[in-house]
C-alpha cells in the first residue's frame, strides 16, 4: 500500500477554508489604493489574476488612520474602503479563489507626515532603526518617494491600547462585511503587535511589558476582539519572531514563538504564518529556527514563508515541517505561479522599480504563460 504524502499541490483543510492547493500568496504591499487609502478597481484585477492559489493573503491593510504610514496603502476604517474591498473579494471569488485580509497597524513605524505631524504610537519611546517612504509633496508625478528616518514614538497609554484593540476588532467586522473569507492579524515585521512582543522594542514597566506573559497581552486582547467579529477558524496570525530588522530583536525568540503559538492554539486560530527561514533578502537566516516550537505548540495549520521555490516548498511540506508555504516576491511577476511551479515552467523576475509604487505597469501587466 502506498501512502500519498501531502505535496505543495495537494488540498488542505485550513480551519473553515478548503484550499485546493498549499500555495499561499504572501501579503504584498503594492501601494495601488487611492490617496485616500480606498482599494481601487486595479487591485481587484490584480488579485483575481492570482486566484488559483490555495489562499491569497491581502496586502497589509490599516485598521486605524493612526496606524497608517505609507502612501496609497489600503485601509479598512471607512464604508468607502469596505465598498472598495468588496469589489476585490467579489472578483477573487468569481475567479474561484479565497482571500483573507491582513489587519495592520504600524505603530512606531508611522512617520509624523502621515498623521498630521503627530508623534506616532509605540509600546516604548524607542525609535526603529533606518528610514522609510515619506508621502510625496505637491505636484507628485510618480516615481520614487522621498525617504525619512523613523522617529521616537510616544509610549502608548491604556486609552491608546484600548483604541488599538477596538480598531482591530472593527477591522475584522468590516472585513467580514466586505466579503473576505477571513483575516490575518499582522503580528510580524516590526509593526505594532510585534513591537509589543519583542523585548528590544518593548521596555514597558506596566502589565504590557517585561515578562513574556505581559508582552503577549496586547496580542491576546487583539485576538479576543478579532475573534468576536470573525470566527476563529477563519483567523490567522503572522509572526516573525527571529527578525531583527528595523531595530527589532528578542531576548529569546524560541520562547516567544512558542508562547505566541500557544496563545494562537488557545484561541483556536486556523493558522500561524511564520516568516522564517530566509536565505537572502527579507531577513537573515536565523541561527536557531523556531518552526518546530511553533509546530509543537500550535495544533492548527502552519504556513512557512521566506525565499522558497517549488522544490524547497514541496520538501518543507512532505517532511511535515509545515502544512503550506507562502510566496511573496515570486507573486509579483508570476500571476500564474501555481501552474508554473506545477509544470516546471520558467519563473519570471519582478521589476522592483514598480513594487511599491505606480499604476498598472509592473502590477497587472505581467503575462500568464
Ligand atoms: C513588495 C513587498 C511587499 C510586502 N508587503 C508585505 C505586507 O504587506 N505584509 C507582510 O506581512 N509582509 C509583506 N512583505 C513580506 C512578504 O510577505 C514575504 O514575507 C517576503 O517577501 C519573503 O517571502 P518571499 O521570499 O517569498 O518573497 C512584502 C514583501 C515585498 C517584497
């Protein structure tokens, strides 16, 4: 008797969602929303082009204007945004796909330029390292945006935290209204939840800082708010506990990963989306990968991410390391990535000049083979 091992192209039941294959489109900020952060018709075309993957995770989407710090990224805090997103979910569903919304708050990574000159919010008054895209000035005609360094955030008080938690809950409710199949809480890449989780950015002395139990408290409150609006079997969580980019870092990433995965399990989340390992580019390959600790602590689906190709992704799944693999950069230039990987066809290279800025060029004009 032969036992069919799961492969990249085999179906997967993930919480309430039945995925036809284990190829996940990773969330990709592409900055094609309107200047008012409303999703556009172009975005519906882009996502529908990629609908044959097992699951699309949308680009990061701000739940609160105070957490939005990037030109032309989408939000989900107004009715107009819900309407814009509804056109996207309708297009993806009409093309036979499934899409979840990534709920996002940038915390200390917001430049004051985006929030009327105010000081951004963070767990502690510690600036991120590096710089980011500032909004363009008057008369902007396209092209690269100016860069500015991150600033020292204002330490959030309990009212700020309550507003943030509420915004995530409202984001989940609006995502449901917009027709999404679920949501992914963005707890990765140095954004606000990650800022609370990791010890380098969280130096608080109250109930939200110090011990691991305290640093995970904000996440628990967010998951409570989100799962009261969207059933837990449609909620995922993205984490990057070993990433040290933008001044992040944790005293014990393995313990953090296990603690967070345990919480995800307690809430009955459908998946944990782990960014690790990465051979090049997005983050350094960690010395001590944490995927096994996530796997042991979390009974749901584990999605692994970072510099995979078809062969390494299939090996990751057949070895049982993860249930599914997500692809980020390969999805920029290969709308038909599933077919190309399945049939061993050529994988096109993206033009990064149009990754984070522009219109149709470098966005919806990549051909299918
Ligand atoms: C253009 C671009 C935009 C991205 N935007 C997001 C995002 O909105 N949310 C997120 O969690 N990760 C984002 N990422 C990270 C990717 O989801 C992914 O983790 C990273 O590209 C590594 O996977 P890969 O090696 O398959 O590209 C972005 C990456 C790129 C290249």
